[in-house]
C-alpha cells in the first residue's frame, strides 16, 4: 500500500462516494493525532510561540495550494485547529487523509 503522504490529491467536483466507517478508520490509522468527528478530520497543533503557529499556517497553506485541497483552520495564539473534509461531497474522501498526512510532515 502506498503511504498517504506519497499520494497526490485528485480534483473532486462531487459525484464520488464518501468514505464510510471502516474505510475511513483504516486511513485514520495512518495518521497521528487526527480524529474523525461526524464526517470531518480534526487535529490541533500546539506550538511554543505565536509566530510558530503563523509559520506553520504558511507552510500548511503552501501544501494545501499545491494539492488543490484546502482545510479550514483557526489560529488560537499558540495552537492551530485544522478541519479537513471534501466540500464537494460534504464528507470524507481519500484526499482529506492525503492532505492530513502531508501536513503532518511539516517540520517546525
């Protein structure tokens, strides 16, 4: 099986089935610290300083733009909350797990 971080997000205009139950849980096991709530992936990244949070967001934004798949995020001083899901299907797709794996590779 190819590691998620080695894959590339595929543009999604809808019309694909959402990942359900076991399928999503299997992919979740390839990630560290992420959780599924409803039909979204969530994770909080913590930093020692505010500017590290901003540097992380900038690195994350570059990855997201390169993948054509964009998360929602909120900067809370020394924390960044990320929410990832595929808007076009209003649920989880493989793209969400690929993006999460790539974000986890950010070095701070």
